[in-house]
C-alpha cells in the first residue's frame, strides 16, 4: 500500500443530475509519473476534480498516503502537499504574475520571501513568467498563461502534482522545457499525475499509464507496454495519425 | 495598492479642486471654514464607507444591508452613552473620551457579532451573484431596520455630543467644529490600519483572488471561506464604528439613518475605485468638499453634486480613480 | 475574389510592442499557418485583424474594402470569421442555440435577422436546419440540447469551430483549433479544414503549435517572433530555417 | 337609535411620520373618551374608531379613505398625518359626500385652493404657524434671515411668515435640501448675509423632521461671534432637546403641555401621565382636539351623521380643546385657535429646553388669510 | 392561433398553465368575484405591475442589465398623464398628449442610459442608475410648480372613466356599472395586449440575441451583432413599456406623486416580483405580481390577526404587530432568494421535466451548481 501515494477505489461522481464517474479505480505509485489518457469526455478532468475534492465522490474512496481524503475539504487536501493545475488554468486574471505566484507560495508572506533559487529555476524553464513578472496575468498569451499555471504548481516543493493537460497550446520548445521540468521533479522524488492528450509527450515521460473511457478506467499498466503496442493504442486511443 | 505609489494624479484632485474654487468664494476665512469642514466631513464619510471598501470593494458583495450596521452602531452607542451619564455629561474632553471609546468598542463588537450572523444567513448563499446579493441584502436591510425599531422604537433618539467635544475652534475668522477634528484623527487611524493589513499582508490578494476563482484559491490550500467571514465581520465592525461617529455628528439617530447614507457611500467607493483604500479616502474627501463648495456657491445644485462628481470621475476613469485592474 | 491584406499592423501595450508592423497578404484558396513561440503575437495579430483590439497603427483590407475603422461586429459582417484560442461561447445557452445564433448572423444576416423583433424565433426553420447540418458535420448533434457550460473541454473546442463554420465567412481564422483535443477527436476538426481548403475559394489562417498538423495542411507558413514577421514561405524551407529551429522548436532556448 | 357610530382614523402608523401619527391616535381616543365622559357614546350611539395605516403614501391614503367610506361605511373620517396624503384625499370626501376632519396635516392648500365643503381642519395650518412666529419676533430695526427646507412646507412657511411681518425686514432666504446633514455651507451664507447688518440680527428657522440645524447653529456660536440670534417655532419634545442650547430663544408654539391652563388640558396631561408616565406632546393635543370637535358636532346634530347636517352644525361651531376654545370659521372650515409666544429656559429637570409662556396669541390677533374659493 | 398569441413560448408546465389561466380569469372578473373598492384597487394595481415588471424583465432577465432607474420611466409615464390632465383638463386629447410626451422623454433618457451602460462596468452602472433614480425623484419634488412637488398632483380623468359616470341606473350582480369599472377594463385590455407584445419580443430572433449578449457580450460582438445597438434598443423598449405602465397607474389613481411612482420602494417591489416570479420568463412577471401585490395589500390585516393571536407572548406580538409589516416583507425577500432561485415559474417547470435541464435559455433556469464558469477565463481581449 505505502508504495502507492494515491489510490482511487470504485469512485462514483455525480454532477448535478448527471452520473459522470462509474467506479474509477486508479493507483498512483509514489515517486513515479502516472499518465491519465482518454478521449474527450472520458472523465479525466472529473477524476482530478474528485481527487481534489472539488466534486465530491458519491461512492468509493480516495486515499492519499494511506489516509482517506474522500470527504476532506479541498484546502485540507491541498494542505497535505497536493498541487493542482486545472484544465482552465485558474489564472487570477486581475492579479499580476508575481501576485499569482505569491499566492501559490503558501509559506511566503511577501514576494521577497519566495525561494529565490527555485524561482530562478522556474524562470529558466518558462522565461515568460520572469518577463511579465509585474504584468496583470489576464494579459498573458494563452501559452504564457499555461506556463504560469504550471509554475504556480511547482513554486514550492509538493508531494503530489495533479496536472490537467499542461502541454495544451505550448510551443514545442516550451514543451521540451516542461518535459525536463517534470523529469527533474521526479528525480527529487515528487509524484505526478498528468492528464495528457499529446501522446508523444506522454510517451516520453510516463512510467505508468491509465486510460479512461466513459467514466471508468479501461486500461492500466506501464507506459512502456502501451508505447510498444500499436494495436492497443489504436483500440484504446484511436491513434490513427 | 500598487496604484498608490505610482499614480499621483488622483492625489492631486483634492488640492486642485480646493484651489480651483478659491476665487469664486472670495472671502479667505469662508474658504478655510468650508475647506476644513469639507475635508473633515470627508473623513467621517470615509469612516462609514471604510467597512464597505472591504465588503464591496474587495469581496465584491453588493451589500445594501451595510447601512444596518451603521445604524446599529449608532443605536448601541445611544444605549452605552446613555448608561454612563456623568462621564458623558462632563465638560472635560478626557472624561468624555472615557465614555465614547468604550461606546465605540461595544458598538463594533455588536456590529461584528450581527455581521457574523448576517454573513451566514444572508450573504453566504449569494457570493458571486450580484443580483441576488442586491435582493437578499435589501431584505436584510429592511429586517435589520425593523428590528431596530422593535428594540429601540421607531422614534428619533437624541445622541447628544459630550460637552467636551462640542463647540468650535476659531482660526481668525474661520471656525472649525472640534468634533470634526476628532473625526479626522479617527479616520486617519482607520485608514492606516486598513492600508497596512491590505498591503503588508496577503489578505487583500487572497480575497481578490477568491472573488475571481474560489475553487482555485481553495486548491492552493487556503480556507477562503473562513477568510471571507473574517473580512465581512471586520467590515461590519467598521460600519459600527462609522455609525457611532455619524450618530455623534448628527447628535440624533433614526432607524432609517443607515438607508440614508447607503447611496452616498456606494458613490464614494465607485469614485475611489473598487478595493482601493486610498481611492475610497480620496473619493470621500472629494465628496465632502464638493458638498460644501456647491452648497455655498449654488445651493440648488448641492443635491446633485455627488452624482455630477461621480459621472465626471467615471468619464475620466471608468474604473474609478484607483482601479485595481478588474 | 478578395484577398486579405494587413499593412504595417502594429499594437503597443504600454512600452511592449505585441505586434510590430506586420505587412502581409493572404490569397483566397490558400491556407497559411502562423507559427511562433508563445507570446509571439499570433493571437494578438488575429485580434487586430478581426477588430477585437484597436491597432496602434496600420490597416486591414479585405479586397478593396478598408476594414480598419470598423468594429469587430462590422468586420465579421464584412466576411472575417474567427474561432478563439480560449473557448469563448454562450455558456448558459444550449449547443443548438449557440450555433443558431451564429447561423442567424451569417452572410450579413446579423442585423437583418437579429433586429427582427416581431417574428417568432422558432419559426425560422431554415436557420434551424442549417444549424443541425453543421452540428452533424462536427459530430455534436447528439449533444445539441446540452448547456454549453456542461460540455467537456474537447467538445467546447469543437463547438468553437462550429460557430465559425456557421458564419460562412470569406476568411477563416483558426487559433489552435485542436488544442486539448485528443488524437481521436482532432481529425474531425482537421477534416473540416481540409474540406474548406478543398473548395479553393476561402482564405484560411491557422495558428497551430502541432508541427505535424502544420506540415500536412499548410500551403504557406509565416513566422512571428516578438511581434515581428521573421519568416514567410513554403512549409519545408520555413521549418528548416534556423530561426524556427532555434526560437520555436527550441534546439536552443527561446525568449518569450 | 343604537347603530354604531363609525369613525375612520387614517394616519401614518408606519413610515417616516410614524412617531407623529401615533401621538395623534392616542390623543384622539383620549379626546373622544373625555368628551363623552368616558361612555364613548353619543345619543346612545357607540363610537367605533377604525384605524388605517396610510404609510405616508398619498395613493394608499386615497384608496384607504375610499375603502373606509364605501366598504366600511364609516360616518366620517379623521386624519391624515402628512399634507401630501391629505391633499390626495380631499376629492374622495367630495365623491362620497362625507366629512373628512383633517388633523394634523398643515398645508395651507388643504383649506385653500384644494378645499371642498366636506373638509374641516382642527390642526393649525402653515399660515397660523408662520404668523404667530412672526408676531413673536416682529420688532422695529430687526434684520431676519430665513433658514428653511427646500420644499413646499418650507417655502409656504417662509412666504406666510413674510406676509405677516410688519416692522422687521427679511434680508436673506436660505433654502436647504430637506435631508441636509452638513450645515456648514448654509451657515456661511447666512453669516455673510447678516453679519454686517445693524441692529438685532435673527436667523428664523422653519424646519420639520430630518436633522434640524439647531446643533450646528449652537456649535457655530453665532451670538458671541456675530451677535446673531436664533428663533424658531415649537416642536415635538425629542426635537426640543437641542433647544436647551438656546436659552432665551423666542418663538411661537402650537402646543406645549405646560402652557395652556384649562380643564381639557389638565385632563389630557393627567390621562397621559397615567397611561404613559410622560407628558402629552404636540400631536397628542391635536388628536385630542379632533376628538372633542367630533363629539361636539355629533351632540349638536343629536348623533345624526348626514353630511349636510354635520356641515351646517360645524360651520362656525366653537368647541373646547386642550388649547382652549377653537372655532371652525365659515369660509374655509379652518379651526381658529390660540398660539403661544414662548421663551426657552434651560431647566435641568427636563431633557428638553422648556418653552415658557411669554403671552398667548389670541385668534383675533392673527389675520389668517382665507385662501379657498367657494 | 393561441400558439401565435403566445409566440410559441408555452408555459411548459401543466400547473403553470392552470395558474396562469386562473389568474387571467380572476383579473377578468375581479369586480364581480370580490366586490368592493379595496378589491378593485388591488386588482388594478396587479394589472399595472404585471406590465411594469414584465418590462423590467426584458431588461434584467433577457438583457442582463441591472438598472435601478426603471421606476424613473414608470414615473415619467405617470407624471405625463398627471401633468397633462392637470394642465389641459380631463379630456382624451390630454391623455394622448401626456402619454406621447412621456414616451418621447423616456425614449431620450433610455437612449442615454443604454449608451452609457456600455462605458462602465455592470455593477458601477447599477449603482449609477441608483443615484440617478434618486436624483430624478428629488428633481420631481423640487419642480413643485410643474409636478406639485412632494404633495403630487390630484386630477380628474375623462368623464367616461370617473366614478360619477353611471352606465346603468341599477347595479348588475351587485356591482354598479360606473366609470371606475370602465377604467378597470380599459387597464385590463391594455395590460393583456402589452404583455403579449413583450412575450413576442423576447421570443423573436432579437430576444435571442439579447440573451446571447447577456451570456457573453464579447462573443456576441465577435459573431457580428453590434452590442450597442441591441443593448440600447432593449433599454429603450423596456423604458417605453414601463412608461405605459406608469400612465395606467396615474389613470387609475387619478393622483401621482414622487413616492407613488418614483420611490425606491417601488423599484424594490419590482425586483422582488421578478425574482419570485422567475427571471427571464415573462410569465413570471404575471404570477409574481399577482402573488406579491395581493400579499402586500393584505399583509397588515393578516398581521393584525396574527398579533392578536400571539397577544400572550409580548415579544412575539411585537414582531407580529401590523406596524412591523415591513419586517415580514424583508423576510420575504430573503426567503424568495433562498427557496425560489429560479422563481415560481422555474420551480414549476423543473417539476415538469426533472431529468435533463430542457433548453431553457434564461440564466435563472440553470442550477448554478452544475455550471463551470468557463467564460471567466475568456480571451484577454475581454479584460483589456
Ligand atoms: N459541470 C458539468 N455538468 C454536467 N456535466 C458535466 C459537467 N462537467 C463535465 N460533465 C460531463 O462529464 C463528462 C466528463 O467530462 P470531463 O471534463 O471529465 O471529460 P475529460 O475527459 O476531461 O474531457 P476533455 O479531454 O475534453 O477535457 C462529459 O461527458 C461532460 O459532458
Ligand atoms: N491586452 C494586452 N495587454 C497587454 N499585453 C498584451 C495584451 N494582449 C497581448 N499582450 C501581450 O502580447 C504578447 C503576444 O500575445 P499573443 O496572445 O498574441 O501571443 P501568441 O502568439 O498568441 O502566444 P500563444 O501561442 O501562447 O497563444 C504577449 O506577450 C502578451 O503578454
Ligand atoms: Mg478535461
Ligand atoms: Mg495565442
């Protein structure tokens, strides 16, 4: 058990009148990078939101490091060392980039108190963040917003990163940086759960993989296995290109 | 906040306005009287508006019920001061303060307590929905006002200013009421306090972020809800304080007094720009001055001076003088 | 048929020049891909063309018609169509209503039909059929009564494109139409674009970060970097050019 | 005989004038009780009072009066508190051909151009107020500046006041919004207008409700700085607390419980202390007078409530009230009555400035113009 | 036929349909069902409010403009008629002229407001309208020689409509057939026509564009709808309807004053009714007005009974005292937001179709819980 940082067991989620997740089982091994794939509407985002407690699971349980977090309020879950990047990026448009980062850095009461070296590292990955440090975040370009969103998640060390489609709208160069970044984070023992559409991206990073389809995990295993098996890809992801 | 250190133009507005009217008024002493009185009145207005800078300016809650807390503060003050006659009766300013300060504290405490309930019952269900906020807080306003009538009765209650605080100080031919100077001191204190908490702590940021995207702030690990409650309560407490100051200024209180100032303070905030303490102060001072100047030069227009002022400012800066980019 | 021409198009935000004197012309029947690093100014360039942002300098012509003075709505009616990078729909109307509103505005119908106070909306069967056709085309028919707010991200991207189709413009501007679409879904969009290309009369502008897509679709590529047009030509050469290799594909580090 | 005598009392139980309205109601009941010697009946017909709340809204008052006359079949109606409501009500009385006894609405127009023969008024009208106040301050070589609210009531008052002045002259009229709270600007204008005038300088205040300017005037310390005095009419007791700061201030009042010396007043004061442990006020007296007027009229017609009978009975009728004898004059049915020229004394025993009688101004001394056309 | 009358916008709920028909019949026969002056006054007030509220719903529910200046137009209508009758005497010509002048003035002001609403942010706009409305009311009471100031204007209406005019000597079904009755039915017909007209407007292509603008102004502009034009048109239309409602009021009351038609209280009532009835559903205006006006008119009587019942408990009696009727109105405000987030109409329709939310356009009809606020994250042109 203890080698799985996060586990979902038979999780059902309802949104309003809709029954979205139909018993999701998912394990995220500690220290590894787990990819969550699946076609549009499969329920990936809903799964992540359920993990974060933004939707409440109506059945099943979610455990983090052996602790049941199914019913915990979102702030507490985050408090346990989970960072989340939503699909919509959740940028605070009226605040400057600096202020956005400052909020993400829970320990710091001031911009000055943020971990300087870590910031430098982030700047090297995502130059835009430094360049627009004092601009209103709402004015950033689509990709720059995406960079900021990810930067926020890694501004302080966290145990688990939960990230929804980080590569969306990023230039290849930046995608490379991001891949490096996740690699380095993994080095430092961080566990990562990624939703990703860009299969090449997924292939290069993932250790383990889970594929969802209408509200359930239909395949789970090692990334390598999936990467090698064309037919499986075809049947699961319909990769025709 | 960032506005404050960079953007000087609005700061210039106040002196510019004051100097601009000097030639029309002619008599220097009159001008001094009007100006000082206007600024002081501005300070009083700022105090009663300060609570709303938090609730409306930062939390973006259109709280029409805010006036209730102002009235509440004033009525509590009547009870407290009424119960300590000899201190209030005394001629010495210090003995008066001994009476007035606790009155303020009690008023703030009561307002805060009611604020807590108000947030829970009235405001919580409608965060982020202006229309419903307007309706439900209107309801809260009416209820509060009527409850005040039930407790203190519908009549006007006199709230005589302690003798030590009455009267005027003469500077040559110009006269300034003592009480207004007291108001200035209190106002500056409130201003400093607000400015500090909002700029030297993450509080201001968190609230503004929470208003834009609650879920994200929670996902970052902050209990935004607790924060909102806290800020709302603080806002109510400030309103209570404002009520005491306003009541003592008018020297009588009526249950409707809250409703009477409501529009005024909303105007002040709009002029100032939402969420900016500095803006609110400038807005209040401008309103105070305008009222006096127009009242002296063209009394007929006095009624409309505020609106004219607001429209003028909005034509210059549609977001108010200090808009935190919204 | 009318070509789209931007003359020295420029916009400044405070000190920072987001788009810097871009002069370029786009022929009907060709698909031009616009690539460049994040923050290069691609979306802003679109905003200037379609009138979402006022230009600090420069002009936009469609054929011999000068659009520079027109508001966004005016330019749309003149034949420019735009799908947004960040999904931007009518969240609390249904999918069908979203598309129908666009159909109603199509071919200069915006005011002719839109200002019609007296007929009944549900009477205009023609519009309804057109809308249905488009939804069928893009595989959203089964969701036509969903509220847009409830759609998954991918479907919202699709609808974004459907709205553009419904407008039947002369110029199509796609801003990363397949961002966040999975490999199984993206083709639906790409097919639509292919078909547009096929009829050889439309002017198509495509901002896209997925190089494979660009390679396949583009007749021509222009590269924006820090707001300036740094390369323009046929796909092969442009992609090969050092500027793209470094600044964009990131053989060396880029500067946003 | 024996059929109940229904009277509707329509007044502001709620709304801005709630405080006034309630005083009237209390006074009315006491008045009826006193006038009927506690039996609450005339000629064996029991008097029933229906209360209706106009909330200070003219439209509502209008429909309430119609309802009272038509649905409740009342014999006559009393009220209302606000002039606006009263003016809207007048035509209704004419439509239904029934008596409306106006109390305490003050506007001159009620017994002036808007009047009709079914309208009577026990309350004083603006002119009476103004004239008596004028009489109180009118001396040779006095310069007066008026300070009034900028709406019908204020302007009426000032106009009537001016007409009534014989010796002294008005040097300035300052109209402020009824809701004014900061008087600085107004005061500056008044000072500017008065300070260099020779002889006695007076600011005459005509103000009702809202925040009265007295505190501001007192704080400005005009007497010592510019030798400017303040004068003003009477008011309800809570409002007169600020009079404490003007010892020696002169003016004319409609009523103060300590002033009139007559059985009715003594009875009312006694009843009121008994019931509420406090003295009766302005509007209590009004209500009381209305009550006595009604009973007097009914006695005269032996309980017959036919409008025409009542009108003939009431025209020119004199009747007792806590303010002494009043008389409905034939021309406009306005009750002629005494007013009281007072001087304020700061008596620590009272929460308010106590108006002491200088002299009673008899109806005969006041030439109240007749403004209606009949 | 009926479909066309209702512009294909059916109640979409059996209960709702029944209620509406009941209301219609009740209003049609009010004078005979419950004789008496008060009952008739209440019924007439309902008619006036149905129109007023429906016109406001066009602005609020369909266009998403929160304006507190709506009573201003209501007042203009009322004053138009009042002043015309006072000046020109009780003739039909005067009536026509008054209404025409009022409409003209409303048109101009609404045009101004509509244009201004685009310059400033939504909340600011509503605050400004709040101030403007207040100013207008003060102005009305200041210009006393035209408007009669605080006291307002009392006037006579054409003989045909005034109580003194008898159509038949003896009463019919216990109701005297006089001018009041005629006046009532005049209002009834007018109200019916105006409401159907509004129903048509909101269900026209134009109406849909308004909703689109309400949802996402930026995108509406982007697909070719000039937002200014639509916003302004809608603002003007609703203003004109409100003006007519005002005229109806004055005609019925034969009186008008600042508090009657311009006071903020009226504005509040309108807001509350829209919410109780259900925003963005013209039907809501009708039902809401019916419920609210009746409740309000008899609230004090109810309380009187209640407080007498509770005489045992003094504090409760104090709360229930008829003088504190406003207290309970306030409670009503709060409860309506709690329990009728989508209004009576929304509720009833939800009962009808529980499963998937039908494609009801009005915002109010969507459970907020299950909607992501994507639009917030819009393209930055939105906030530049
Ligand atoms: N707020 C909501 N209300 C109703 N249904 C919703 C809501 N959000 C999502 N759904 C439904 O839940 C299903 C899963 O949505 P989800 O966003 O999790 O899919 P996804 O795998 O993230 O898709 P994508 O790859 O496009 O982001 C979809 O069918 C969607 O229609
Ligand atoms: N309204 C604005 N105010 C200030 N700066 C802006 C504004 N709009 C865009 N910018 C800046 O202009 C630059 C270009 O932005 P743009 O969105 O055009 O980039 P892009 O090429 O679309 O990038 P991406 O590929 O990430 O979408 C960015 O640096 C952005 O910060
Ligand atoms: Mg998703
Ligand atoms: Mg872009």
